[in-house]
C-alpha cells in the first residue's frame, strides 16, 4: 500500500512515502521567512505549498499514484480521537478556522492530491481531540470553559506503541502521557480516552520553552490593562515568547540544559522550575485517574535530555513507573493510522462537530 504523508509546519512542509508501514522516501521543504512574508494569511499559502509538493514529488521521480493520502490535522472544532476521512465539512471548518496555523493546510493539500489520483484522504488525531470528562471541562468562570488542545497525534501513537510492546490493548490501560517539546502537554489517558489534559497551545498547564502556561490570573488582567501591550503582543507572550524564551531569551533547551547541569544561573533555576510545573501536572492527572496509573510516559524532544528526565523522576517516580519514549515521529504516526484505516484495523470516522449536527 502506497501512502503519501503530508505534515505542514510554520516554516516547512514534510513529505513521506510509506509502503505499508515502511518509509520509502522522506523530504522536507523549507519555507523562508522572506517567502512566507508575501502571504497576508496562512490560507493564502495553499497554492504555493501545493505547487512545491508536486515539484518535490516530480523531482524525486514519484508518480502521483497512491492508495491513500494522510495529513496532519488542523484546528478544527473539538472532536474525539481517531482517523477521519477528509470531506467538505472538514474543509469548510479548516478554511474558516478560528486560529491560523500551518497545520490547517494539511487536509486541504491531502484532499487536493488525493482527488487527483481518486483515492481516500485522511487526517488522524488532530490537535483538537476532545475526550474530556465533564469535571475537567469546567473552570471557575462559565465564560471560560477549558479546551482540549494538545499533542494528540504523537501521544496517542506513543501510547498505542507502548501498549503493543507490553502485549496489552491501549484501551485497557491508564497512562499519563507527557509530551515535552516547544509546547508541553500532560494528559490522562483512561482506557483509550484522554479525559483530562492542559490546553498546550495558549491556555494552561506547565510553562514550556515557548509558552507561558498557567500564570497568576489577577496579575495577567492587570497586564492586559496596563497599556503596555496590544492584544496581539499579549497573545505572543502566552504562545511564542513565553516560558524559557521569556526568562532566558532563548528556547534552545539543549544549551539551557548544558548550562543548568553545570549549575549556571539563571539557567538551572528556570529549567528546574519549568520541570516542576510539569511534575505538578503529572500529579494532577494522577488524581484524574484516581491514582490507578499503569505508567507515566515521557515523549517529545526534551525527553532526550537525561538531566530533564532525572529531575522529573525525582518528583513523580512515586506515582507510577516512568517510561521514556523520546522524540516524536508524526510522519510515521500518520502513516500507521492510514495503514490501519486501509486494512480495517482502525475505524474510519466522519467529522461531525456539534455545529454541523
């Protein structure tokens, strides 16, 4: 089975060809800031990125002949996890998504090329997977319900892989999945459903290399009305210029960790504080699982750091065994989901959020 995988990011478009579950080709198209500056909105980049995708396939001698195309999901309306066939409802919601992000282009690109070769197109476990239990959705203000936005694709794929490695179904386990990257999400996976997780995009939870996480609410309100920042600048403080970037002027975790290991300040104090906020979220998720936790799984790029893993372990090892699955492979995760859908191992879902019912 020949599967094309598409993963658009802010400054790149990653492509891969899989024969079943085996990668046969991989290519990254880089997009310079200068090139992207010509587009007023991210959706305007669609013809540009699609043309570059066709060019890359042509130059590699790969004909547009696939059994399926799958792409990274976008910022759709909240929906349960799973493999979704791309349809007109999904395309409409991605074009009119409330937040602009390059991930919104993935399904549009996949649908375009899949239509050309008359094959199905999919997304899987988009960032907006919402399986929250009712108690996790409510905040102290009815105007501000909590939203489920997290690293669903990677954490669900890693959770399934771990379950397979111990010869148990993912749906039989209680796991705390900790994605440690530019953003950090900590999710309680109960029997295959993510019943509680922080909004890792611009909401709450740990601070991260680029995001502020939960901040003192009253002081944030004062900052909003200080006159020192515009609405756009404040949003960037929460996502993009928060966390390690705000404290240290860099999101280079490898460099920060090296200096922290040497005891250099303020790098050690700031990094340790970030990891402490992660540990607190792990503790909170153990409450969501009523203390019945089979494993805590650390994934994402920062999980490569022995210092960070050891520091986290000091705080959370009493909760459950810790398993490290460092890094992330979104291309492979997508390919496995497409293969599962094509072979009948995974059900094909249909996008039907509340506003379409």
